[in-house]
């Protein structure tokens, strides 16, 4: 009976020892075998690994691409227009041995803090360099600036065993204390542009109005000219008709002119004339006898 217990205890001990000496690494991980804090083996390929039980430990790290959001920082471009920049980076553990030696037992949390300490100074340095204005940061050229930040950060991150895969400027805003002044300046610029547009519109309207007035004057002048020509031609025809009538019957022509003169002179209800009764003006009113005697 005691032998059976001893056999079972031995089997359990063997199972425990074997289980303690085996570890599994999947495709998303990298593993280090540590003995009293010293690196004894590196396991980067997925599969089974072995260690000395109870003496060696296994530390696993994520081998995938990781991300970090930096704390928003204030930068001052070359045009002295301060901006608040919020960036993020993607990185991965490139050398797990260097990574362990650099961060120790702090793991990924410690690596993220140290990487942020690398990124923020590079963001300030690149965005505050000569030739970089706030308009450049806010334009499509910001991708070029992000690449420069990544390249500079990569050099320093290599000392941590990290590879910086990408850096992006997520948000770029104005400081709160500058918003009112910026909005006021933008409003003034828009009002100035509106005033310029109104002035150009008024100028164009004035040109159209002047052209229309000129066209009206030309049309009226042309119409007046044509009417004067027509009136002159009508007067000429009338005078020619009078002349023809006078040539054919002088007595009738004088009679017609006298009637026309009577009509014009005696027109209206309050016309007054001071004239002698035997005046030649009334020749045709006095009858043929008086007219004939006046003619003699």
C-alpha cells in the first residue's frame, strides 16, 4: 500500500516537473527564459519551449504592432502661432533582449512611458523648426512632418529595442486662450472679403448701369434724329404741296392762309385783339367787295 502511494507521488512529481519545464509561445508573442533575472534563452518562434523548472522563469511579450496616444502638448511654429498637438504612434518590440535590458520588469507600460518621453521632444523640435508654420502643420504637408518625427524617434527608440512603425498628428488645435482672438481675426477677414465682394459687385453694377444709360441715350438720339428727318421730309412735302397749290390757284391759297390765321388768332375764349375794322386781316370776313377794294 505504501509502495502504491509512493508510486503515485512519484508520478505526480514527474508530471509537475514536466509541466513546469514546458511553456508554449504562440505567433503573437516573444518569450525570454530568465534565470535569477538573467536572460538564458530567447524564444521568438511559435511552438513549445523548455526551461529548468523552479529555477528558470518565462517572460512573454506581445510581438504585434502596438499603439500609444501621446499627451497633447503645445508647440510654437516659426510664425509664433501656438498650437496644441495630439499625436499617436504605432510601434513593436524589434529586439526582445534589448527591450528587457532597457525596461526591466516594467514591461510594456514602462516602454510606453519611455517612448512617449522620446516622441514629445521630437514633436516639439520638428514642428518648431525653421520654415515650419502653423499653415504647414494644418495642411496636407503634415504627413511629411510626421515622417520626420518618426525617423528621429526611431533612432532613440532603438535603444529600447523598439521599432517605431508610424507617427501621426491626430489633432491640431489652437490653445483655448487664443480661440477668441483667432475667431475675431477670422471674422474680420471674412467681413473684409465680403466688403471687397460688395465693392466689386457695385462697380460691376455701375458699369452695367452706365452702359445701359449710354445705350438709352444712343437709342433716344437715333430716334430723335429719325423723327427730325421724318418731320423735315413731311414739312418739305407740305411746303411743296402749298407751293403747288399756290401756283395753281393763288386766290384759293390766300383764302386758305387767311382762314388758318383766323383760327390761330381767335383761338380760346378770352382772346383780345386791337385792330381797325378795315384792316387787311379781315379781308375775307368783310366779303368780296371789301377785299377787292382793299386790294385796289
